C-alpha cells in the first residue's frame, strides 16, 4: 500500500545528507529520533548561556524531561527536527512546528510553520545554520509547508543574517521586542544563486585544505625504507614541503625515519596534523582513519588498494571507509589514489608517488581518476616543458571528485587551464553546471576514458549515450577530446597562446608537402586555411621570422601554423629558429602560433624552454593584463597571459591542427557566452492547468511507477503549452475509417500504428492525400491485404497537413543528467547515423537555434538543392515550449513528438508519446549535499 504524507510517520531516511561546511569540513544532517535524548542533552550542556537565551528569550540553563521528549519525538509531518552531527555528537539543531493562522499548532492543509535553530558555540561561523535552513526548507516543501515564521531577538544578529541572506522572498517586522520574519519557501533565482555560491566556497575550501596543509603525517612508513608509505614520505621530504612533516609507524623504535620525525601513532605527534597520507593494508585503514579523526586531521589521501577495485567485498569496505571518514568531518582523496601535488612556492606539496623533484610550477591544473594515466600525463607535460599548478589523482574517487576540483580551480588564481582525465561522471548535471561557469573564465579540457564504469567507481546510472554526453559537455563550454595525447596537445596550446579570434589559419614553412598536409587537416576540422606559404627548404631562421611576423600582422588570419623540416645544411640551428619565431611573436602579439616539426627534437626543446612562473614577462608583454572573469567572456581572449617565450610544437600536422581547432571552437563559445540567450515567456502557457491535470492523472499511480498517457490526455497536456498535436481517430474497420474521415474532413491520411510499423513509412504503412470515401476504402483494403489484419495493424485516420520536413523532438529525464532536449530528422538514416543533437533543459532561445543547426542534415531545413526553406522559427518555438513543459513539471519524464512536420509555414506534431511519474522528493533545487554512493 502506498503511504501518504499524512499517514506515514516512519523515519524519512532520504532526508539524511552529508554537507560541506563553510570552512571545508563536513557534517551529517539527519532527522532527530527518540534515541537522541542523550545526545540532545549533551549538546545543550555545551551551548553557552547567551546562545540559550537567544533561543528561548529567557535564561534556560537546562532542558526539562518534557523538553527533551518534545524535541526528540516528531511525526515528521507537522513537527520535524533535524540535527547536524559530527561523529555521534550534535553540533546544531533546527525544528519546525506547523501552525495555523492563529499561531497555534495545526495540521495540513495549514501551510505555515514556526522554525528555530540552535548551534553549538564552538561551531558557530562554520555555516551550520545556513546548511540546516536549506535542508529544513526542503523538508517543509515536501510536507506541503510554504512559509516559515521566526521570532528572533534584535541582538541575535547572526541568526537574523542567516534568515536574511538565504535569498527567499521575505517580510520583516518588529513586534513585542523581537524581530518577526516570514520566509516564502518557494525557491527563487536569488536563493538558488546563494545556495550555489555557498556550495562553491565550501567545496573549494575543502580542496584547498587538502592541497595546502600546514602539516602532513604519512601513516604506514616502513622502517626498512621500502614500500608505498616510505616512497610517499621521501617524495614529500625531497620535494621541499614547506610545512611540518611526520612519519607514523606503530613499531617505530627511533626518533627519525628517513630523516623525518617519527611517532608510533598520530596522537603521539602532539601537534596539529592537517593532512594524513595513509599507506597501510586495507584491513588496517579503519584504525588509521579513527586515529586521524580523533586527532582532528582535516583530510586524508588513502593510497591503499583493496577497495572497490577488488570486487563486491572491497566495494562494501569502500562505502564503510567513506562513512567513517565523513563521520569525523574529513574529506577523502582515494582510496587507491596516486596522490596530490601543489607547486605553490609557499607549499611545495608532493604527497604522491611521483619521485622528487616534483613538477615545476606552471599555470595548468591536472585531475585524473587513474594513477597510470596520471603518470603518463605528468611525463608528457613535463617532457614538453609545461609546468603544473596542482595535480590530483583521485583513484576510486569515493569522495573528492572532479566536481570538487573544478570548484577549487574556478577561483584559483594560480590555475589558468584545467585538464581532466575522467573515467566516470558521477553527477553529469552538476559537472556541466560547474564546467560552464569555470569555462567562462578559463579553458576546461576533458578526456573521458572508457564507455563502461571501471572497478571501484560507484556512480549513478545514466541512460545517455557517449555522443549525448559529449554534446552536453560542449554546450557547457568543455573542450572534449578523445585521447590523453589530445589532452596534452590542446592543453599546451591553451596554456601558452591567446585564443584565436576566428577560424582563418595562415600556414607557412619550408616544406610544400607538409604545408599541404596541414591545409587538408584544417579543412577536415572545419577551419578556413589560407593557401600555404612555401619558404622552400633553403629558408633561413630570418626568413621564418619575416614570414611569421607578416602573417601575425595581417588582418586576413586569426592563427598561424608554422611547419618545419630538417635543413640539409647545418648552419641553421634549432635554437636560432626558436629565437626567430619568438622574435616574430614578440613583434606582433595577440594571435596563437603552433609549430609542426618533422624529426626536430632540438627545436622542440628550444621552443618549450620557458621562464619561471614568477619571472617578470618581457617588456613587450608587461601591459598585457589577464582579463577579469567579467570581461573574459566578451573579449574572447585567453584567461591567462600568453607566454611568447613558449610556442607549442607537434610532431604531426593533424595534432597541431586539432589543438588549434579546439581553441577556435572554445573562443567562439566564449564570445557567444556574452549573449547566452534567455528562456522565453509565453503568455498562452497554462502552467496551473497542466499542474492540475498531472495531479489528477497521477492520483492513483504508485511511487516509482511510470504512466504512459492516453493519446487524448497527451494532446491536451501539450496543448496547454501551445504544442499542437494532430488529432487522431482509430479505424478498426473500413466503416470506422470512413466515419473518422467525416469527422476530421477530407483529405485524410490512413496509417498503421502497430509498434513494428510505427514511424516506418518505408514499409508502406501510410497512405496520404485520400480525398474521397472510395480512395479511403481502397487504401484500407490494400493495407490489410499487404500487412495484416486490422487488429494487428491498429489503423488510424488523421487530417492532412502541409508537406514539409519530418523531424523528431524528444525530451527525456536522465537519472544522472536531468532533463535533456533532443532534435533530429525523422527516418532510419538519421537514426542509423546517430544524427541527433542535444541540449540541457531549460533551453534558451540561442540553445534552440543552435540545436536545429547542429545536426549534419540541417541543410534540409534551409533550402537544400533549391527546395523551399521551412519555418525554422516555428520549430525553435516548439522546442522551447517543450523545454518549458518539462522544466516546469518534473512529473513529465519523457516526451516524444514524432514526426513533427515543419512546413514552409507552421509546425505540427503528428503523434505524441508522454510518460509521467511522481517526481523525486529532492531535485536540482534541493539543498546542497555530498554524493552518497
């Protein structure tokens, strides 16, 4: 039996959540139960008298038995209490009590509740109350409460600020010596912005604590100097870590291990430890975690394997590890991690398995989930002269993920380019949101490995194809590449060169053949190459300098690719050519330059030589300031100051062109971001009517069940959003077909709707332009003779519409990515070739315009081979109206309009399938939480 809100007082486990607090630590929020009496009393005893006074408006030194009973017994409907906990201790509480218009206790349908908080003094200022308000607000909305009322003493400025800063619409008055606040709990654009800003600051701070610790303890350092723990300790020591470093081994018998102070336990250190690197066998990790938690360690890097990477038992061990780590308010990198690196001179942290010396300081951040890929990427970047700002290899990614690192890089002034190798996207919708914001100020380049989830990675399932995920990433401004080689190639260009202003590419060099190869590669990437300039094999470095300077000064190109092959004579050395190219770039900066070389290893070395990141830029670039986040999107320039002393080089034309092409597309995205478009408002949309219709349709549907709407219900629902679906009448017999045609009016179409024939006009299941009863009866007989009995074919009759281009419009709710809008042309060819485009909902007018133009068959909509262009503005409007429908009503989990006929004037959907279900209790607008895998 389906339990209702009114009759289900059982413990709501889905309200439990882990959250990151303002200072980067974590806490768990959960409902208060009858078993919490002792914890509540202990919590209250630790609260100061002043805080108690602010809560109860009078001296209240202790809770009575009646108070304890009231604060721990809830029905989870009209009376709800939540606690923020670390370990088993309460650090904050919040409760609401539903009230009626007279302010007295009430039940539904009363939609107002009185709310009150209490936070332990030692944890005030950490954002505990703000997190609790987000979660209690979500609970209240779920239980039909629309407003919170709160009474606060005027002197309690901290709590007043919690309420006023949340972003909800609110009213404020002063009554009987207290401030009376009323908050409308309906999420607003402002409340969502506040919530996401808090999420960003908290998660960025949690990563910053991991990457910039003041002290590090390595747990599991062998006395022999062998093993992972000893290697991690040496790497930290030899890389010059600026903080305090400790070695921990339970069997240590001397004061030093490898020259580092050694202790039997973390507790014995006797000083704060910010970060612990754990390198003990998996069965001993829980004891190490407990010791770190009790000592107040802020974060862990667990190098130990034997978790999700080792099968079901290891996966269970991994989940328990995460639970244990979060119970102490810590963050976790790993398990099975390779480690972290921070090259900032005030930190110089190499808590990884990368031997010293660690990478030189640079402006590129690198995140990987795979240790092996991390090693390969580090080697490739360093071999080609690129330094790093930070490096994180998260292993099984049980806690800290690419989303957390993006939050950190977004505001990290030391990182100008973000490179990421991802094997899974744990939360694609959040990732695309964070990547879009980050990509607006600095490039985000992603190589996504395998199409299957690797061992150890536990992520929500997704039904989206790889092509769809790629399309959504590109919509968010992510530069999606296919291989780790491309990841390095593109990263090198973006780290040292400005963004191109357009797709026009100048090509010059001392090999005509290599120039032609480069020209062809540009065409293949959709660029607009100029005819290659052949300097001949006799060209000197000065000839290269002159030609490059002229190309950079020309208004006819946006980027330059230089090609070079070895000289027959030895007078032209690699250093001379590198210097010549640098001089040309210095004379006319502002355009990207890439070099294609053939067997010129010395040239690669010379071009990658660079100043240290703290050195002053040369005089000719000193005035080139990096754009601020506000201006970067409109200028189309790189977020970083280009380095004219470093010019990326590539051993193949295709690789150089691919890197330039990705920079061109990213620059176009950045410029377009200045006008991101808007979600249009349509006055004829009946949102309330659609909500009422959906509520009625779902009244008898169980939670978790999916209802496919009847044809008439689907047509009525879509009509409320201005989407016209052609009426359809069943025709189980020839006479029924004739009656249907009389109702609809001639001319009509007769078609089969059997699943195996649906949308398969190529099989002959459709007869069009039937203008008389005789033609209709004859067509009916032909269909049934050729394809089967009427009961098998399920014939229907529809009125004719103007001819046009048949398209397919869909929206689907993916469990991980959210609502996705899709578009393509109808027919087996488009389906076979996967020629479908996708955008996240809600779509803007710019999204809709780009969506229909991004499929390969788009020319058919715009007058291909002399045909009349069809009504694309009407098609865009249909897409936007469907986007509004699924965005306004999460109950709508799938819509397929097929075909949608786009005529010279107007658009009409010939059939529609709509699937609906009860929405999840928590959606995108719910409170911020950490993933729980």
